[in-house]
C-alpha cells in the first residue's frame, strides 16, 4: 500500500479524527503540518490536481481571512486564490489525505477509509 500523507492541523477535531483512522488502520503515513510549512504554489497546485477540484473549492469560507479579503468575489483568478492560500494557510480546507496520485478532503473523517481500502 502506498504511504499516506495528511495535511494536518492538530487543533482541528476532523483532522485529529482522520489521523486516528489512519493510525487505527496501521497505515504507513506522514504528517504534513501545513500551517507551519512554507507552502509554495506548486504544493497547492499539486494538491488541487490530485483532489480534482478548482482552487475555490479548497477554501474554508468560515475563516476570517476569507471574509476580510472578500474571497466570495468571483472575480479572483485561480492564481490569486492560490496566492491567498499561501499567505493565509488557514484558508485551506482540512484535513487533506494524499495517497499517490489521489487525494481526498477528510470531511467527514471517514472518507479517509476510501483511500485506505
């Protein structure tokens, strides 16, 4: 089985639940603390490609940075949205679990089982 990588925020209950499922299923995994990392555009673009979504779908709409920067405004380009995610990584939906060329957003956390099986 390919190693799993989890974009993890230890303060997030959904992220902790997804990590517990990974550990409970004895999966080889690594933890990527994306809030502490120096994210690059290529990192985010790679995740978006593996998730098969557009950048807007990766935004957490409840975050203060979303509201303050009026990110609901449809005029922002994909590149601009990615720039906001780099500047404000809390905007990135979590947890993200990656296995090879596939990824899922672990909401609900049980979705991680789709990658494990």
